[in-house]
C-alpha cells in the first residue's frame, strides 16, 4: 500500500492541499498519521476521494455528502438510507440535466437562426423561427 504526503496526495487526486484540509475538517476523509504525527494518505483514500468527487459532480450538496459519509461510518445497517439519499440526488441531477438540455436546445436554435440570418438574409424573427420546432 502506497503512502502519500498531503502534497503528493493532492497532486494525485487533482485537489489542493487547502481543499484536502477542508475535507479533513469536514470529516469527509480522515488521514492516517505516521510516527511523527504527519498526515498521510493511501490508495484506499485515492479511491474514496474519487468517489467523493463523483458525488460532488452530480451536484450533491456538501451537507448531503457529509450525511452520506456519516451514514457510511455507521456500517451496513445504513445501506437503505444511503441508497435513498443517492436516489434523491440522482433524481435531482437528472432533472437538472434535462433542464440544461432544454436550454442548450434553445441556444442551438438561436445559433442556427443567426446562421440563417448571416448566410441567407432571412427576415424571420426568432420567435417565428422557434415555433417551427415546437
């Protein structure tokens, strides 16, 4: 098992040492201590931070991540609660993705409309143009 100083660990996982210390303070990750009381991390911590970053990437709130971490510490008796939390986050994340897709569709239509105005000198206004796609 590899041991990483906070600096090397930060580089390995793509975070700053400041962020790792914040995660430590929030009890999202608990570094181990060597014989000189210096913090270090190992390969399991690399995987764990990777998962935390996936959770963050879904838009999971810090309070939800903290709740998940706390439930995880309690063991398998909390699997149903963790699953429900993740399902809730997934549902919210899918809704946000769908909303973003809707916005991107309008953006793409606007770009196409500009292309028409520039290339073909179309006089149609955007509201008329967009009605054709609804």
